[in-house]
C-alpha cells in the first residue's frame, strides 16, 4: 500500500516550458487535491476533484490544468511555467469524513 | 472564503515542556484537521477533529466549533516534535477542499 505517490521529486524548468506533475493513490479515495506551499506560508488549494471526471478550481488555479480520468490518478499540468510558480507542490487524497493523506511533494524551480 | 489564523507563529521550548497551539477560523466549518510538517517536508495528519476532544499519546486536540477555535496540546515535548504545525478547515465533511493556516513553527531544544 504505497498511499499517495508524487513524481518527480524535483524539477527545474525554464520560463515558458510546460510539464505535468504526476499524482497517484492506491487507497480508492474519491477526493484528490493539489496544493502549493510557498516559503513561510501554509498550503493553498490549486484544484481538486470529487471523483473521476469531476474537477473544480481552488484558491489559486491560474496557470494550471487538471483532469481526472481514473480514480487513482490526478495529474497537474503547468501550461507555460513562470517564476511565480516556483514552489513545493503537494497532492492529497481523502475519503468521506476522513483526513487528508499527502504525498511527499514535488519541489519545482522555474528560472 | 474562510480565514484561518494560527498562533503563536513561532515557539521555542526546552525538551520536556508543554505547549498549546491555537487555531481560530472565521466561519462555521464541518471539517478541521491538524498536521505536522517535519523538517523533511512531509505532512502527517495528527487529528481530524471538527468538534470535541481527541487524544493520541502526548498529543491532544480540542475544537470548540461554536466559538470557532481549536487547540492542539503537546505535553512532555521531544526534539522530534520540532517542525511546523498546520491547522486546516473546510465547509464540507470531506477534507478535499481545505483552507490552511500559515502554521506554528515549533523548535524543541535538547
């Protein structure tokens, strides 16, 4: 039982490049979310999903796309990377009235 | 949206001391969680506690939903308790759409 798996762990992009952050969970959780954490701050919600085929925007969605074709996977796409997107990205999943389970994060640097 | 304020922002303790961390929130919520982020950046759920009191070893938490605050108690602190403690709240019982506070950074000195 791996829990929530994020790849890659580290990534460096140049401004304007695109990439996809991967997230997979093996707990059959219906809810999945993406958060970003900037230095000295809490986590801010980017996008979330309540089930396969259903996604919605969070607090800071601009510059990011998501899709959820399966229960297990919830990839986050950066369309055209900007230095303001330098951050640590966390994927999380949950089920019903239960706590969030987080992946170990992806540290992204945009130069 | 919901506003979440955590206090104090920083806390330094000697090993063995007790501490209380506070989380205030601006609206009625149906989920509230406490997390510990360790020095390696991992986020570990401590409590899911939209109301009432729970205990887990040296840690306990109390949420008074009607007064919109939650408290996290750490007793007999250890150096491994160091890190950042986050409170997260949401309108729904499912935790998928949660708003986080800015955290309390705890340093426990040997």
